[in-house]
C-alpha cells in the first residue's frame, strides 16, 4: 500500500504530466475502460452491468443477450440481431433496430436500407466485412414500430459495451434514434449531422438513415458530405470533384 507521501508525489507528477499535455494542445484524453467493479456480495461483475469489463470481447456481450428478457421484445423476436463485421473495425455504423429481414436472418441491415448502406460503405472504399454494423436495439420491434424509451434504456448499456469492445476510430450514427441515444440529446438529426461529436473520446458522425434516403433521395448529397468527412478522418482518399 502506498503511503501518504507517495500518493502526494504521484498526484503531483500526474498534474505536471497533464499540464504538459495541455501545453502541447491536448484538451481531452480518450475514455479508458475501468475494470468492472466486482459485486460486494458475489465478487463477480454485476450481470447486465453497463460498465465495460476490461478486455471484454463481443462474444462476452453477445452471450448476455442470447436469452435476454429485459424488455418485451425478447418474446416476439425470431433472432437476436447483435451485430456483424470486423470485431476490430476502424469504423462502426449504428442503426435503429432490426426490421423483418434482419429479424429473420439475425443480421443487421440486410434489407433494402441495408443494400443502400452497403453501397455507401463501398463508396467510402470499404467492404462490409471491414466495418462493424449494429443497432441500438438488438431485437425487432413488432411491425417495425419506433423503439420505446424503456427498450432503448435496457439495450443501451449493451451497445456501449459492444462499442467499447470494438474501440473503433470513428462511429457513424444512422438516423435519429442512434444519434439521440449515443449523444443523449433530443436535438433533431438535421441539426446533429454534418459535424463530429464526442462519444467517450471517439469521434461520432450522425447522418441520415438509409431508409430515410430511400424516401428522400435528394438527401443523399448530405450523407455523402458527412461520409467524406469520415473518410478524411480515417485517412481515406476522397475522389476529386466528388459530390
Ligand atoms: N434499419 C435499421 O435501423 N437497422 C437495421 O438493421 C435495418 C433497418
């Protein structure tokens, strides 16, 4: 156990180090996963905990959702739609919730909106298998209704842990529900899109949902502008005269 003197010395060196960082222009540090606090009663990490466990893998998070009964959607889903793609992806896309096709196949964004998302991913110079794709909700809301606040609240900790396990360099939120959930805001997507926001130290770009683009093709230009910003951040070449 460190004595009082040692602790004071440590704090003082840490302060000097942080001041040095600040002088070099660093004004924020990336979120560091804290070790999950063990339950006093059991000595194990709490079940369904929102705190990411150090070194937690996607499979660890998925296992906790396999038999999930935290909200009513577990009773009506066909399959859990956890997420798909590269577990060490540089780029992660977060959508709203599985639809009919996704529920049947157990994979996010495989329907019409998913085909458009694949085209966007390809236009950015990636394959679907390079990136990671998931949703705020892991189970289909019946009839594709909007996610309910209690469903989002129950599922959000798992999304957080999922994103911490992947640790992408950039997150793209597709549509209102993803952007508002991750950024904890009620601001409309039209105001949020177009610039990067901070999500636990990870740059997050909100943009319009592909399903919205299918109904409003004129808005594809805005999404492409947003994706060009993401490409630049990831060091991807943006084609000249790209509109
Ligand atoms: N829309 C979404 O938000 N997610 C999917 O997986 C499919 C459609």
